[in-house]
């Protein structure tokens, strides 16, 4: 099921905050169109950290097969 624009808008600020904190960048630099690698300088190890942080922030479990 595809999320609605309203659902995306509701969680985006928290997602952007988690990404900025994990990557050490400004939250204003995190945009829906941003590439984690190209625009935000994420490295492969950062992706696992992001999964753990997002799981903690939203109290969900992201299967590693989807991460």
C-alpha cells in the first residue's frame, strides 16, 4: 500500500531530523529529493545506523531484507 501525501508530510520532519543527526548535517539540508550518498555524503556504514535510529524513533522493526 502506497503512503498518502498526508502520511508522508506527517512523518517527514522526524525522518529528516533522524537523518541529519545520523549524518551530522543540518536538517535543512535533508530534502525528500536528497540522495543520501550524493547529496548528504552518507557511507555504507551509515545506512545500518539509519535503520537502527529510524526503528528507535518510530518504534518499528525494519526487516534487513528491506533496508
